[in-house]
């Protein structure tokens, strides 16, 4: 049975909601397309420049708009019909992909033109993200939302596992082939979205001023449940950045080659994907607060096992468990944030959450690298695992309302 059919079989309760499946196809297709695009851009830019710095500039071209435009994008997602925002932004990204196809075909692209197009795609993606993520709670009833989030996450995990491999394989035929498939996947996403029936009621038109831009920040600060789960995610990612050091572990500690590094990189995603299948079938109905804290603690414990392991197979098991625990906490956190946020605020809250996610991922890799330079990879990862466990204990004390939370929807 294919991965997609497994998801469908595990999500029988979602079959009554065709709008969700159109949403899922939109998410899956655009995620696959973006993964293929990312690999192709990296190869082509390095082929043209031969400069490793250019690869860093690709990441910067995507990171800058995702952070600087997050708050305006969140405000727009609450003030404009969300499906229309996603249609416009994905269509513009598709046009940029067509320019990459044409420019590559005629040999007109320099590394700077490619970086400019990547930046433009990053701008539109910054506006797409809060609008698209905020649509999901309106497509299914509250009691089905955790399963919908699990299935949604499974699609993103499939794209993150298979997308880069597909992009690398297609690049053998040249950048035109890779960009062409990415454009085709985005077109599939747009077609699926065009048939999605989504009702977005805009309660009150608000100007884009400082007060309204930061309304999401104030809303989060005033609600301990949302503040707790978002900040827990921030610190867990900051401290548990073992994956950033995988090349060091593969070469110097586990004494394996590129194939082993590939397995190590894939293990967390595989664990997360399989756990998402389980969560799509079985809804978490009791003691969700304790389960979430237990999952983050499991993430920290798995990080410790990985840090101290000198055996490739034990390391793979630890990373597999790390990904599975992370998926459990991610689904619970996502459901709590969505269910605790009224629809008229979801765009702005999602935007603030995206800032935390983007910055914590980047800073987490930086923190891991700095600690590894000072203490070695093992020492840095041990500190990350222990730190995650300390954060869990502190957050359980600081946010008792989450610790005592019984159900996702109360």
C-alpha cells in the first residue's frame, strides 16, 4: 500500500470532508514542488558560481522575507479572503518558476538572477504561509482537527523525505527538467485550490498599523496555553539541534560515509511520518498536556541517547524516536494553538508562530555549531538534550494550565 493510501485509510473520518483533501493536495503538491526547487537552485547556483557563500545566500534570500514580512502577512491573512491570498501567491510563485525554466533553457540566468527569483518566491511564500495554515480549522470540525493536522503533517514529511531525492534525480537531466516538474506541481496545487470551497468571514476591517500588526503578539501573551506551547517549541528547537551536527557524528564518531549520513538525516523524518500515520488513526482524547510534555521530554531523552551512541544502528533508532516524539508534540501544539485562537486572529497568531519557528531553527543550528566548536559535538548535543529536559520541567511548573489540560478542546 502506498504512503498516500495509508494516510487515506488511516483517516476514514476525514473522507466526509472533500475540502480538506483539496487542501491536502494543495499543501502536498506545493511542498513537493518547493523541495524540488530548493535542490535544483542549490545545484545550479553552485554550478554557476563555484562559491559556497552563494549557497548561504540562497538561505538568506528565503529567511529575510519570511521574518520581516511575517507580521504584515498575518494581518493580511485576517483581512483578506485567505483562499484568494493563497491563489495569488502560489500563482506568482508558479510564474517565477516558469521564469527559471525559460531562463535556464535559453542560458540567460546568472547566480544573481536566480537569487532574485528565490527572494521573490520567498516574499510570496511569506504571505502564503499564514493564510494557508489558517484555513485548515474551517475545513473540518474541531473534534477531527487533530487527525487533520496529523494527515497534513504526513504530507509535509513525505515531501521533505522524497522531494530532495526527486529533485536531485531530475537535475541529472538539467535544471530545466527539475524546474519544469516544480512548476507542474505548483500548477497542480493551484488547480486543487481553485475547487476548494472555503468561507472566510472577515469580522471587522482594520488598518495595517503598529497596533494591529502586533495584535497577535498581545493575544499570545494574554493566553497562557498558547504562550506556553509556542515558547516550549522555541526552546526545545533551540536546545535540541542535534541534526545540525550530523556530518560530524557520521564522520568522526560513527565512522560512516555519505550513505550513513543520508540514513541519519532521513531517520527523524521517517519516525515523524510513521507517527503521523498513527495519530491520523487514533485521536488523543485524554491528558493531552501531560502527553505533550512527555513527548518533548522523550525528544530530549532521544537526543541524549544519540549524543552518547557510538553505534550507527542505535543512533538511527534514537533519531527515529526523536522524530516520532517531535510529531506527537507538534500535533498537540498545533491543535491547541488553532483551537484556542478565534478565526479572526488565526492569521496573525500563525504569523507570530512562524517567526518563532524560523528563528529557532536558524538560531538552533547556530547554537549547536558554537557549542560544538567549544565543547565538541558530543558535549554540545548532551547539553542540548539535558537542556530540553530542564525546559520541560520548568514549563510544567510555569504553565500548570497546560500540565492539567485534559482535552484538546475544552
